[in-house]
């Protein structure tokens, strides 16, 4: 898509108020580029004022060797940035050089840089990621655990190099308010771990000079954020992150007269957006589970930082966090797998855990188990993880032990506001069946930036083992075609008409026409369970088509019947795709797809369809799964093709059983 076409599509999704606001922002950016309205000389900080410490004294369960090993890799100049593992970026790195393409971003006013242009800045996600400074927290943790001054001095080396290479307001790291906000979150945690104002980093004349320089840049970050909040159709998780960064910074560093205003502004924004961006039933409106995790993490961190400083959030805020946790608990299967619904980019607000196999979702449930004294959350979380240990300390570990060990129980099965419905039985047990059906909106606000065209898709886990999956996101780069494939209808366990998507893509993070899904029936009690829904995404075709799907689960017969009805008048080519976990062995036998897992087997037969197994083609298309950003591996997709003429019903029968032994 050309830049002009993108701009036209973006304009189509704006109202007059947003257009006026963006014109005003453009004028402000131009003025900033000319040196007007900048915080070039921050006011002197009041060094007698400082926020309360909020990082807990870590309990003995923290593995200091693992943390120090991670810190040593950083000191050795080895960085993990998405698909790049152990990349030799140096210590300190070149902060304006994209580690993937080698492109060096220009040193002009950050607000005049087109960070979407790969020619100008390289791959912006790879360039921004190290500049969020999660590594500073790792070094600070290692110092806190070991007392080795090399780690503490490493924090200063990285910060000083960043100040030198990225002077306010020059370069791409002064272009996105969200990036500044996440950087502030990590600076706040590193600051606290190193001892705050009493840190030996600030001893002597040189130390005091470094302290003043850091505080000046913190002030400039806060001033920048409060002038460039994401608004209107962009007011999604970015806006939440901007408020979170400003809140934590204004609480941690209350040294300026403006700090109180920033804190009040951010607190109001967090309270408001916690309700606007999340459904009453606990589903984040972006319809992207990983972004739900990010919003929850920011809610949690702000809540804990606020509590340590005597700042209370409303009961509505904390209740919303608990409801969000209930949705995660409902989706998490007995094996600890979380479906990859919607976009996901592997982002962490702050990296506090380094233990192998750490799960951000289980960690959130562990923290919420302590916050709300929920034994069911404790059961789903499985363990008291390192991140929760840093946040709650020894008192949290004691409370964890005091929470009772409870038997598995059914989670909430209906999320009518968010649009997700569960069927299944023996939840949380070794022989559980957990099926999720998507009757959700496409996404949030007019652009629905992080939604996927997945209406009426189903996901299936058997005994804690994934079978029918969502293949994930893979990339945010549109040029290769993979971005559009992974969010397409063909990339989900649902039905497409004439190889069209249910919703119409308008850009990299933009949808023009959006399928509207609605629930028709949901009964999750007894041996025979049913969920049924429909969507109008294909009503836009010359011969309008409605898609209705009914899913019936017979828990006694271990059988699922999926009945798809396409209501139309003319001829159409209907395709159903069934995406399997990469851990399943899938093959066709006698017109049926057989999938063999490690503990269960499954058979799938689509009546009257031509069936094929697709795996890992060179062009964007079925047969791939991406569990990490910018990495994909082949998997099996069963493609079923049916030619229809007029209203037709297509029946898919899925049977499953545990393997012997």
C-alpha cells in the first residue's frame, strides 16, 4: 500500500474532531522542530523530595545466578531483540542504529521523523526495543542481589551513552510518547532497585552532575508525554501506556511543581481508560489477548507504585483488574497455554523475571491471586514466580502459602460484552476439554488496530494440549505480505467466502469495513453443550452472504459437530481452515484428517469437501504458526474447500480421545 493510499484510508476513519486535533498536533510538531514550546532548560529539581520505594526486598527464592548471567550478557554487549538472540550490539550500543537492518536514524527533531519509513529509520520495532531500557532493570537487579559494582556502574554507562547519543528532542527516540513512557517505567524500577536518591551512583561532584542530568531528561520525558497523548482513534493501549509512564514518573520523581499536576492528570486518565478500554466482563476491547496482558500489567504496576506512596485507586479500577484476570483464567488451559487471539508483539513493560519457562499470563494471575486473595487464580498461575516475588516480596510469598490449595473448578464460561464463549468439561484436570468460540467485535475504536478477522473461529485444547490454535501475529511489517496473512480470515479456524476476508484491511493497523458478530445461543451445561453465532462480514459482496456457525460438544461421546450455514443466492467458493499446533502430527486418511498429539488424538471430517493438509509454504498463506514476534515455524493446516450454489449447510465432525497409557 502506498503512503498516499494509507493516508486516504486513515482520513476516512477520522471524524471532524480528530482531523482538527491532528492538524493542531501537526502545527505543534512543526513548531517544536523549529525550537518553540520545548523544555530545553528544565527547572531545578527539589532534591529533598522523593517518592517512596516500591520494589520489594526479594525473597530467597530468587535465583541470583540466573539474574547475574543475564546481566553479564548485557555487559558483554549481547542483546536479545525479538528474533535476534545474543546480537552483538556492544556495550554501550549505538542507540540510533537499527540492530536488524543497520540503518542509522537521522538526528533531526523527533517529531519530524517518519518512523514508519524503513528507508529512513530501518525496522522501527527493532530500533525502539533496546531503547525502552529493560536491560537497565536487569543490571539493577543483579547489583541488588550480588552487590557487584560493575552492574551498578553499567547502568550509569548505558544511561550516559543514551543521554549523549539521544539529546532532547533530537532523533527517533523523541517521536513516540509511548516509547518515552515505557522508558520512564524502566528508569523508575532501575532507580528504585539501585537505592533511589541515596544510590552511590550520585556520590561526589560527578555523581551529582549525573543525577542532575538524569533528572533533567526525566523532566523532558514527562513534559513531552503530556503534550502528545494518543487521542481519538489512536486512544488504545498507547494512551494507557502514556498515562502509566507519566504516573509512575511523577510519583517516583516529585521534584518539580509540575509533578503534582502530571500525577493528577495521569491518575484521572488511568481510571478513565481502565473502564473505556476494557469491557465490563473483563475482555480488553482491542480483542487481542497479549495487549490485554500489557494493559493489565500497567494497571498492576501503577496500582502497586501508588499504594507504596499512599495514592489510592478507585474500587472500580481494582475490580476491573480482577475481571480482566478472570478472563485470562478462563482462556488458560490445563497445560498453561494461552490462545494467541489478536495481535501480540512480545512487549514487556518491565522485565523482572529471568527464570526459564516464565509466563507473563501466569505471572499476572499469581499477582492477582495475592491482590484479591483468590485461590482459583493461584491454582491457574501454578507458582509464585520471580516477577511476583520482586513486586510483593517476602510478605507476598507468605500470603501465597496461606492461600488454600483448591480443586479445579469451571471458570466463567460466558463473556458476552467481549464476545467469547466457552464449552467444555473437567476444566483444569488431566482430561479437560476446553473450547473457545469467538463472537467478538473486530477491535477497538474506528481503526480496530490490533484485531484479526477471526469471527466465529474456534480454539480447542484437550487435556492441556493445544490442537486447534490461533497461529499468532508473526510481524507488523506489511511489505512482505505476512502481516496481512496472519490477521486474515484464512489464518483462523473459521470460514471464508471466495477467498475474501470477513473484514477489509485498510492499512498496517487499520480496518475499513468490519464484520459484526453476534451470539445466537450458548448453553454450556450438561453432556450436550452448544454455542451458536453469526456475522455479516460478507454481506458486502455483490451476492450478499451471511455466515452462521453452530458448535455442539457432546462430552460423553467426545465429539464436536460444527455446522456452518452460508445464506446466499449465487455460486461461491467456501473454504474452511483448521490450524493445528505445531506439536501435532497431521495427515489425511480415507478422507479424514487425523491429528496425533502427545496425549490425545483427533479426527476431523468435513462432509462433502475437498480436503488437503498445507504446511509451511514459501508465500504468505496457511501452514505456519508464530509464537514469538518475528519468528514463525511450519505447522499443519487442514484446508476444506466446498463449492456452493445458494444457501448451503456444511458439517464438520471432530472426534477425539486420549491415547492409551
